[in-house]
């Protein structure tokens, strides 16, 4: 799976520096080191491209989300993103909770805790 992810990332971004090529290679490797299926691996690549253009040092949501996958918390790697993807699919059947919008409405207290920084995280 690594080769497919790496070739896709390099083809998509067409990097011009060795540093950027190394960053894309490390992102592809980090995804393959998780227990993600091939479909989940490509989903993580799509999320990574959408959330941060595959930049490890990205910071968003006023400093609350960090890393290539814009995950909140201490662990911001591929494993944390995969866990959040699986959680969102388990609860809503899609990525609503990953995105923080909670379209499915099945867990309003979880969605509210994601949106309101004054509430404890669920």
C-alpha cells in the first residue's frame, strides 16, 4: 500500500524540494504503519490533502487542531486520525463527527463537546 500512497501523493503535489518529498514519504509510511485497510488508507490520504495539504506542521481551528490530519489532542498522527474516522463511521455512518458537524444528530452531546471548548471532551 505504501507505494500506491507515495506515488499518489508525489503525483498530486509534484513537490520541488527534497524536504517536501521526504514529508510526503513519511506521511505515506505513517499511514501504512497503522492497521488501516487499503480503503481507509486512501481515505486518510484524502483527509490529509483536504485538511492540511499534507503538511505535518499545520495548525488550524484557532490552534486546537494540529498536524497533517488536523486532529485535536496530544496524538495527532495517522493512528489518531484513523481512530477518529472509525469512531465517526461507527456513530454516524459517515465522517460527520470527524468534520465536527454532526449531521447525523445521533449524539448531540458529543457534537456539542466538539464545538464548545468550554465543555469537557466526550
